[in-house]
C-alpha cells in the first residue's frame, strides 16, 4: 500500500517545510485467519471480565476501611491502571477489526499509542513498588510502618506516573518529527511505537534510541529491581530460624510473584522469540494481544483468591449486604 499513490484518494496530507505526515494510518493487524471473529468475541469477554474484576477490587478497597493502608494504595493503583489500559486498547481494537474500520486519523493514532503504552509501563512500575513493599516488610519488619507510609507510597506512585507520562509523551512527540512518504500500513494490532517509526523515510535514529530507552525503563530495570528485591528477601529468610516464619513470609509474596510472572514472562518470551527465530505475523500479533490483555484480567482474580485480607474484606461486605437485606425486610 503506497502513501504517494493514494495521495488523491486519501484526505489531504499535512505538509510543512520539514515533515510529511499522512492524514491517516492503516492498521494491518491479522492476515487471513479463518474464524477470526471468534477471537474478537473472546477479547470482548476478556474486556468485560477485566472491567468487572478490577472494578470490583477497586470498590472493595474503597469501601472496606481495613484496606485503607499503603499496601492497598499500590494494589488500587494496579487495578486502576489495569482497567484503564484495557479500556484504552480493547474497545478500539474490536472496533477496528470486528467492524473493519482500519483507517485511523494521524492524531488519534498518536493518542491511542500514548495511552496504551502509558498504562502498560505504569503496570510494570506498580509491580516494582509492590516488590519494594514486600522487601521492607520482610527485611525490615520493625521499621515497616515508619518507612511504608501513605505519604511515601503516594509520592512513589506519583513519581512513577510523572516519569512514565514524560517518557511516553516524548516518544509520541518524536513521531511528529518523522516523515511518512511511503507506506501508511502499521503492521500491528494497535498504533504501536515501533511499527510506526519504522515506516518513516527520514532520520529515525532518535525514535530508535527512545524505543530502546523505553524498553530498558519499562522491562529491564523493573525486572532487575524485582529480582534484586527477592534476592534480598531470600537472604533475609535464610537467616530466619523458624520454618513457619519463612513459610508465612513467602505466602505474603506469592500473589506478587504470580503477577510478575504473568506480566513479564509473555513480554520477555515474545521478544526473545522474535530475536532468535521466525514467528508468523499472525502468531506474533495474537501472542502480543494476549500479553497486553490477559494480565489485567487475572490480576484482580489472583489478589481476590490469594490474599487473605481481600478475602476477609469481601466476606465483610457480603455480611453487610445480608444485614441490610434482613433489616429491609
């Protein structure tokens, strides 16, 4: 699909003295997959359950005062970013491919990219903040309440938000410094940064550098920090004499470790597979969509099932609802 050959058929492109920008991009997405609509129905189900699950977890944390603690401010932030990330991605994805509306306005494409990548990066750093909470709780239990305060957690999360907004906005802003004078087809299921800047016909070295920095900041550094925190936790637990204390401490980490595995392993696996072998574009895109969508679905389920405090809070809300029904009668 040539941009220049379609100049007369597409809406007028935006020109200035330096850059050539298309009025629209075309989302390539999936290619000739039989019965692909069933996959879109599955994604619709994933989105509905993600909204219900994360909405429920947010309401439980908000309504039960025993969960108004620094640890659950972090959990609240994770549920919120999961909800926003899925809302930024899945409805537009379904509209694009289920109803075959693959052309997307240039500015809308940049906004789409910004919000999807922003909430994905925030999920990553929220998991780092959770690891920090577990590190202090296990390695410095006597100082936990003086270090992990509501104020300190809010400051950490605000810094994460500001830093990620800055990086994502800079990445989106540098797309405006590129010229697109050939293809306008984005070979992805959404307006992803890499497939967009690779379409450019002028110098894209700055965008490549930013993409590399973003990968390091969103994937590599969080993994290193989380791994380092659990090395410190393992050392601290190895010095604990009581086996019961070790098991009790490990139980508080299981939910977080499962969340980390669900979020990072698919990303790492996909990137390693792309670098070391050939993956059919459809297989890569399906794997990527699941990587972006399934963790947000599973996170509230894992926290509801694995965390005793949340389970007790849910039981408390159920008892309250029953009491109201009895009093109403």
